C-alpha cells in the first residue's frame, strides 16, 4: 500500500488544536504534567507517525489522583449533590459529547485507526447514549424494605431496609479498541452511583478520553471526581490495581492482565470486575436466510477490524451450506476497502499499533504453518501503517492457535458441522471464553434451544454486535466477572447497607 499523503486526510480545526499541544494528566480538576516530567508519543496507526504527545503518569501520579478522588468522595460538592443534580450533570456530559461529536470522532479515528464515520455513528453516539442512559439511574436506584422476625428476640418488632451506597474510590483501566466507549461504559455508571474515579486509559489511544475529561469539566463535574491518567500498564495500571486506598477496580482488557489485576487487588481485597477476552462462536444453520447471514457473519468478525472482544471469530457453518457461506463471506472480505480512518471512503482502517499488527501477523503465520488455508486475505499490506487484509481461513481445527486463541484482528476461521446436535453445542462451547455467540436460523425453536445451551453472556440471533446501554454485557468463564451496562452494571459500583431499627 502506498504511503498516505498527510495533507489529504487531516482532522478539523478543533481536533487539530487539541493534538497540537502536549496533553497532561487530569488530577483534582487540574491538567498537570507527570511528576517525572516524562511524556510519550501518540501514534497514528495509518502512518506509524507521531501525532501528539501525552504525559507519562506512573505510581506517583496515581497516588496523587487517588488522594484527589478520596477527598472528592468524602467531602465537598460531590457527596453533597442531590441525585437529581447528579443525573442532570451526567445528562449534560452526554449532550456535550454530541455537541463535540465530530471532533471526538476525528480524534478517535486518528488515534485508533477506525473509519471516522464508524467512530461518529458507533463509538461517539453510543458513548453519549451511555451517559444519557445512566443519568436516569441516579434518581432510580433504591433499596427495599424487608420483613424481619428475629428468632431469638420473640415479640420485638423491627423495621429493616437496604441502602444502595456508592462503593467509594474506583480505579478503572481500559483498552484501546473502543477508547471513548470503554471510558463511557466505565465512568457513567460509577458516577451515577456517586463514586469517584481514577481512570487509566490505554497507552495506544489516550486522546478521546482526555478530551472527554475537558467535556466533563465543561459540564460542571467537581474537581477530583474523575481523574485521568495516561501512562503504561506495568507502571500506572499496576499501581492503580494495587493501591490500598482504592475500593474497587474495574478492568477491561486481556485475560492475562485480568489475572494480574486480581492478584494485585488481594492486598486490600478491593472489589474487582473484569471484562476480558473472547473467542465467540457464530453458528449458521442450513435453514438461515443467507442474504442476511453472510454479510452478518462478515460484519461479526470484520467490524472494528476484528478488534472486538466479542468478535464472531469462530464461524460454524452447517455442512450442506458450508462452501456457499465461505464463498459469500470471502466475497464480502475482498470488497472491504482498507485505508486510513480519516479517508471517507475507507471501510477498514489499520490495526491499532505495530505490536497488534505483529501479533495478528504471527497468528496468520502459525495458522498457515499448521495447515489452515486463506480463502480471502491472509496477508499484511506492505508500506506505512499497520494494515492486515480481512481474512477467511478454512481447514482450521481445534488445537490450532488460530482456532483456540483470541486473535483480536480481522481473521475468521470457518469450520463445518454436520447438523444441530450435542456435538455442535460441544464445539461451540469448547473454549476458555464465554463472552458472546451468534446464531443464524429461521427456526425459532432451534434458535432458542441453542441460545439456552451456549455458555456466553450475550447471544445474538440473526444479528451480531447489537449493543444498547440497557443491555448487560459480560462474560461466562474466563471472559470476566460482572456485567457492563444496563441496570446490572450498577452492582459493580454499589455497596448495599442493611439498616435495622427496633420499633
Ligand atoms: P491489555 O494489555 O490487557 O491492556 C488493557 C489495559 O490494561 C491497558 O490500559 C493496559 O495498559 C493495562 N495494563 C497492562 N498491563 C497491566 C498491568 N500489569 N496492571 C494493570 N494494568 C495493565 O489488553 P490490550 O492488548 O490493550 O487489549 C486487547 C485485549 O483486551 C483482548 O484480549 C480483548 O479481548 C480484551 N478486551 C476485552 C473487552 C471486553 O469488553 N471484554 C473489551 C476490549 C478488549 P497499556 O495501555 O499500557 O498496555
Ligand atoms: Mg494511537
């Protein structure tokens, strides 16, 4: 692929202004340099070139941020704010995100590589909606009254009730695949419950969350309620996970780092929720409407360049339609136009970083070595940027890395199955993960029967990658602990207090 002429695909004036100066950490309502004075580069994955610099926060900055979050949680305007005002403030953040939607989408596209139109229609829209949706819960989360007959104090009456209270100071660590959306999924529910937050964003994609920090200030969020640290996982992230004054840690990222988070959390036994990897089965039965199932299966894996924890990366197709489906999905793959995210004609951008690019290329090489064959794609693009072709692999079997492990790139393995039976269910569930699954069929009985037997936190029937702020999302097995979004996520940020009064 030829080098992209820089001047052709530039961001608008607002985003250009944002990246023109080095971005700082947000601590206690002030933008500040890292204590060490260090900064690190932000890279445009379409060119491999530096587009901005950000502060390199580490343990010292995390300590300052946790102190600020503790102060904001215990005293000052945040705990004193009415639920109604808290809800209105969150709603205002959502409104402002929409006001600055184009700028946010451009920053996201530039930093992460995704097409700007997708960033605008999906990432930014869903992020703003998360704040709007969560704003309503500020006034609707309530406890219950409970009938209590204490067995060893006969004749005495009690009135008992529960109070949902904020869990306290929350550490949140997020990945690079949906930088703004992951920030919104984490921040909005914690704030609606009245928690305060230290957010550690991914080193590859810090920009949109930093802009969100400014937006939250503009909306009137008091100082210290949200603190944002840019920096590295091994230093800033690890310090946050281990911090003795953090009450809860919420993490999204790899299963491997999830394990480290759990270990780090044991010192003060902080609460932990985890959104981890996936290797989702996407199952097409012979009676499916292939006009929707084929593009659906393509989009299930190629959306966001396959950098989705829920990507439909194991495609199971009933034997009698296998060749037709593989050919159809491969045709879809070949049609996808690769290019820089800011080019309006781009349908798939680069992978997020050189590391991710090498990781995905390594998976492809290992797949070919072990006998898999590419019907579409299978190659990286030479030249600038981290581009990998949308790839459909066949002749792949369990035991191969490309089938067993999360690739987190635009690579699907298509595998035939004989019919809908126990063996299909066994194969679909034959993974350490359990995040999502897809089913394509016209037979409602089969659809519901299969949905009930798949060990996954989300099942999509005749669709894939459908998200809404009201729908809980999270994993069975090694895909995580707890749920994001919906009413369910509020559990992550709640302590329930039982109060009993003698009458
Ligand atoms: P990652 O290495 O696990 O990184 C995620 C976050 O954790 C980043 O902010 C990272 O910092 C930080 N981190 C790294 N090492 C740490 C440590 N020792 N202590 C504390 N924090 C640490 O994952 P990734 O490579 O960025 O993202 C891809 C993976 O995330 C995939 O496996 C994917 O399945 C998973 N994911 C899951 C979901 C979900 O909702 N379940 C969503 C998105 C991604 P740095 O930025 O410095 O590395
Ligand atoms: Mg970047």
